[in-house]
C-alpha cells in the first residue's frame, strides 16, 4: 500500500460506512411510506469539504454532487476531473444564487435547484444561450424552483402562491428545463407539516407543468419526513461527510 493510500483508506472507510447508513435510512423511510427506494435520489452536499472527499464518494458510486456556493463549486468542478478523469459527475447548485453568478454557474452545473425569481431564471437562460454558443456547454440547464414554505423572504425561495408564474418564466425559454420543486423546511415548523404543504404546492404545479416531477426535499435531519411526503431527491451533507471539513489527504 502506498503512503497516499494509507492516508486515504481510513477516510474512504468512514465515507463508505456513512453512505451505507444513509442509504439504509432512505430504504427504511421508503418502506414505511410504501414507496420504491429507487424513486429517491441521494444528492451528496460536499460544501466545505475537500475535493478529495468528492473523489472518494465517486469511487463509492455517488455521482450526484452538490454545492451551496458557486465559487467553491466552480473550483471543485475543475479539480475533480483531474482526480477522476473517467468519471461522469453531475454537479448541482443548491444554494442561493445571485444573478451575476449565472454566467459562471452554467459552465459547470448540470442542474440548479435554487431558482426563486423570474429575474434569476432570465439571467440563467441568457447565460446558457451564451455558454452553448461559446461551446462551454452542450444543451439546456435543468432547474428546480426553490419554494418558500413559510413565505419568509429572508430565507430565499419563491412564495408558494407565486410558483406558477415562476414556472411560466422558466418555460418561456428553451434554454432551461423545468424539472420540479425544491425547498428547505423552516426550523420553526414541524418537518412533516412543512413537507406536506410543499407536496401540495408541487402537485398543483404539475397540473400545468407535468414534466416538473422532481421534489427535492429532506436533508440529514428530516429526510424521513420528506420521503413520507413524496421527496424524490434528498440533499445530504452531514450524515455523509461529518459536521466539519477535514484536511485534504
């Protein structure tokens, strides 16, 4: 075993155990809800952790990775192919996004889950068109509408009663593909009640936008409640990677 492997193997084992435990939680939640575990995608949120951890997750079969900050994501999107050149990773933006970052994010993101305003949708559409013309991406950008379950603007997200108008803004452009809805349960609300409200809003949205089938809801602390109420994508960081970033191997 090389010195590099000796440093890497303990972290690989740690991540493998955490991944196994997380998948077991997802499977149990699906069984309890009478759902097929194959309906729920695991999105690994690697924020603040080194790109070496992202590479190890790829080795374990986790190819959907997410970041909250555009600058950190852009760096990792460049570094990861150097570590795993033959691995096809899908990067997802799940944090609040400023319009002036649109041009950068479309260069690396397969999906943006945090579209919360028509102006952001328009900025992303323009950026995708420019990136395609420049040969920086090959096609449209998948997007989810970030819903505000409690309507508090400080937390970001689109109020539930404005989701239809936001969806219309997204679908006006052929450069964006509306895939569904995303939300974070407010801390002061019971997760079950929050996700029940979100699921109802997502169902209403699908009446006019039947392709918006993805419901991204649930994180380390509340993924079971989210799966009970129809989540198709759970965004997990702490349960997989720990509570703080570790030094790169």
